[in-house]
C-alpha cells in the first residue's frame, strides 16, 4: 500500500485560506468516505481535525473543513492563524481493511 | 479521564525485539479498536496495524507482516505491540491510537531507539 500523496509544504498569511490536497486511488480515498485529517505540532501526538471526509470533532474550529472529489481529498483552513502552523496528515481506509497515511504537509503561516 | 498511557522509552540493539504497551482508561476498552502508528525522526506517520480488543482480531500492514505482533489483555485494558528483528530503521516514536475509521484519541508516544 503506497502512501497517499500530499504536497510537502504550503504557506499562507494570517487571515488567508489554504488548501492541502491528498491524492490516493480507487482502493483507498476514492473507494470510501473514510478520509481523516490530523494536525501535529512539533513534539506532540497527532490530533484529529476532520473525519469521514468532512466532519469535525467537537472542539475543532469551524475554520477547518474537508472535501473529496474522486481519488483526491482536501483540507481547507480559512482565516489562517499563527497557531495553525503545524504538520498535517491525511489518512484513509483501504480495500484490504488497512489504513494508509499521506506523507504529510508542513503548513507555514507567514 | 479518557486516555491512552504508553510505556516508557526503550533502547535496543539491532536484532532484538521490543514490546510497547498502551493502557486505556476512562472508556470501555472493548468498544474501540486500537491502532499502532510510528514516526521515524523527521518523517511522516506510518500505519502498522490494528487490533480489536473485543475478540482480538488483528490486521497488520503488509510491510510489518511476520515481524509485528499485537495482543491485548482485557483484564488490564492494555494493548501490546511487539516488533522483532529490529534495525536502525525501526528507530521511531511509536503511537497507539483509538478508533475504527478515524483515530480520535492518541497516546503520547514511546521512543524506541535501535543502536549498537
């Protein structure tokens, strides 16, 4: 199972919106609505931000949203804030009942 | 308090095995799957496998098949991950995390260092 494909880095200024893509195949992202997104600050464990493509857990800001089209999922962060600077990972369920992560995207808030 | 508490850091020699524990508290242990995810220094997250504490059903990532063993002890609400034939490439932080389709609760991680 190959890792999902994410851009290595994205950046944006405070208040702007950014989108992080997560490309997979019909065996993972495209085959199920089971894409999730995780935020990880340095030295910390990952934190769930989006589940089942476009659902936010309680306590996660509504500035975070998710979507999917075909084999590609996306995470959008609107109204960028300094605290959003972190690494972001997508993950998907797969046809073999395993899970696969993306390679991660480093978000820099300029 | 709902949490996953992992065992402490380990230093192992190449060829050895390591066992990391993950103790669940604050929720019904058998109601949620547990995943193991690792992260090598400066690298991304890598999914290793999943265990169902209710019955013990397991599914491992193909690249770890034959080298990883996940078990659970329902009497202590603890899940274990054992990785054998360690090499320097297994140096990483190992996380346990709760969930099925998504991972909503993570342990703080256990650093495993493989060095001669």
